[in-house]
C-alpha cells in the first residue's frame, strides 16, 4: 500500500509504502518512506512514532519510525523495506487498520 502524510498549507510531507507479511504464522509490518518536506519532518516523525497497527480493534504494533528512510521519493521503488514482527499469529478473519495519533503538531 502506498500512502502519504501531509499537512494543510505545507507542500510535501512524508510518503511511504507498507506491506503486511506472515512469517511462520506471525504477522510482520514492513515499510519504507521518504520525507518530502524537511520543514514537516518533526511532525511526520511524531506521527510515525504514535502510529499503531490495529487488528480486530486492538493494537498489535506501535511506532512505525523503524521504517527504512529512502533518500528521496523516487528511491521508494528500489529501497528495501524494514520489517518488524508483531509477535501475533494471524487469526482466521483479521481486520487491519492503522490508528494515527490525533492532535496538532508544532515544529
């Protein structure tokens, strides 16, 4: 999945690619991203640190700051993603969501 975090009034932000994998029955979240506006980097970092991978309404992984940092948006296609295990086995009917932190962010 490709996605982007932006803030109203500022160009760019943070673009990223994420993918869920199942390794030996356990869920892993893999990601790579790029900061596209250095002025919004502190706010994007706070968003990544506060993000949660939710499964069936409960948090199974917090803090996406471990994602690989690609040097530019163009390099997202070739940069390797970094993965982190949730330690949670894949259930029969999972429902996944990402919970982003609420609130405002100041530099």
